[in-house]
C-alpha cells in the first residue's frame, strides 16, 4: 500500500463485527468475558476497539509495529519519558516545544531524571554531551519556531553506538513527509492535535515503536498510568488521518506561495522555511523527508509591528496550535515561548518581531491578500 492508500485502508479499516466501513465509536468501559480470563477486550483503559483501530493505523503509517494513543501530545511524551528511571539522563533538542521543555525541567527533575538541552543539528555537541548515565536522545526536526533541522540518520548512529534510545517528535512533518523509524529512530511521538487530527477539534497524542520489548514497556506504562485517548477522540483522529495526504499536499502547495510572497515583501526581514534553498539544513531535510510542511516563521521590524500584523489578519486566525485546515498565526515571544527568559529566547534566535504561521488549505489568493493587507 502506498501512503495515501494506507491512511484509508491501514490499521483496521472496517469494523470486524459488522463490516461498517467506518470503525464505530465503541463507548464501552468494560467488556463481557466468556469465562474468567477469556476475553478479546477486558477493560477500556487496557484496550478499546476504536482506540485499537487508531493505534494499529498510526503504527502502519509510521512504519512501526505498535501504536499507543494518549489524551494529548504531552501525555504521550510523558509516557515515553516514564520509560526512564531516577538517575538517568536524557539529551534533548535545545528548542523543543515549550510544553516538552516544561515537563523535562519542572516535572522530570523532581523524579531525578536529568535533561541537557543541546543543539542536535550539531553532531559534535551531541557526542560531547553524552554522559555515562545518558539513556536517550530526544529530537524535534524541523523545530518550532525556527525550523532547525537535525540529521536523523546521523543521530540514530550516535545513539545506537552509545546504547541510547532515539526518540523523535514527528508532529511537524507528519508520517506523510517523514518516517523517523525508517531512518533509525526507536520511538516516534506525535501531538496528534495538529496535522493528524487536522481540524482543530481534538487533543490527542500518539507513540509508535518497532520493537517488541519497547512496545511491552509502553503498554505497561499506558495501562498503569492511564492517560489514554477516549473512543470518540480516537474516531475523530481516524477520520482526520484518512485525508492527511490530500491536506498535506494542499498545505505544501499553499505554503510555497506564501513563502515566495513573504520573501519578496519589503516589510519582512527574514523568512524561516526548510524549503528555501538558503535555509540551514535545506538539503539535509530533503534527504530525510519528502516535503517541507506548512510551518513558516518570519520577522518584521519589531514586536509592535508584529502585533499589528496579528491584529489585521482575517483568515490567519490568531491562535495557539498548528496543523489545521484553517491558517493560524501567532507571535512566539508572547505566546508559545513566553515562558523562556528574553535573553535565552534571543540566544535561540526567537526575536521579538518573529511571527509564526501555520498555513491551511484556504484559497491561496485569499491567504496572500490577507497577508498583503496585514503587512501593509
Ligand atoms: C512539536 C510538539 N510536540 C508536542 C506538543 C504537545 O502536544 P499537545 O498540545 O497535544 O499536548 C506540541 C503542541 O503544540 C507540539 O507542537
């Protein structure tokens, strides 16, 4: 099966009990047993048929063997880091999503799991940061909001030479454009709230692995800690994933035109997009992904100007989040990255006048007119 077919026919594509072509929402918390210990499903925290259909689907489309669905991207990430123990050390990309930074620095530290943030696009920096108690490397590529690129094959090599697990947050690229498990990752995580759901109507997280022992350990954590995704939201995700291919193609096409427009606009100073030939990591990204995605960041002269742009757009909705059919706009310095001290933010390159957009699938002419009007 090719990708677009897999999105529709992967996993459990129809209800095995009725033949319904859309797997139903099984609103059931428990299941009748044929005799003590004889059952297909036992209790819905452990397994539910709708969630199972989603978990098999994400495993298929990420080229893994086992998928796990959680109540949010953060619940998925938290479950993954619970694979580690007190005294362990993790290396993570220095500009990971703010919520990931928060859980790593304000929750994991209380359980004596230490995290060092390093520029994972710099292999030497990664090698130098490995300690005797390091157990994993956690990477986002492209990153948020500057779309920095990490070499997945090379980091997989470093991780495995040192006996470390390699974890990749694939939210930005989606399995349509990039499959980290094929490039050597051990664990893939998703905020399925974004492109996989695609319609700003569900909060969810997914994890995929390709190793039996990891799958067993993750299922144990999922079942023990219980941060599962409910059947209604699982169904919404299955429905969203069916159109992932066509949405990503349309987003890619719109984004290219938005980027060309921004690059030529006199009010725009810098444009960050992995599809630009001058973007650091452009060639590397091409070598590990089939598309560049719908996330673009750009700078205007200062924060006041950025706020003015945000106030004036009509179709680019001012909102947190990304990856939906509707275009979204945000200002990282005051929104997603507001919790990072200004000095550190500037060190990372997240300037006051930086604007991030998530391009949707509206008519491109409307999107360009909207930006033209807002940029003045
Ligand atoms: C790259 C990335 N990972 C993880 C998350 C967390 O996901 P959620 O908001 O579904 O908990 C987000 C949320 O924005 C994200 O952008």
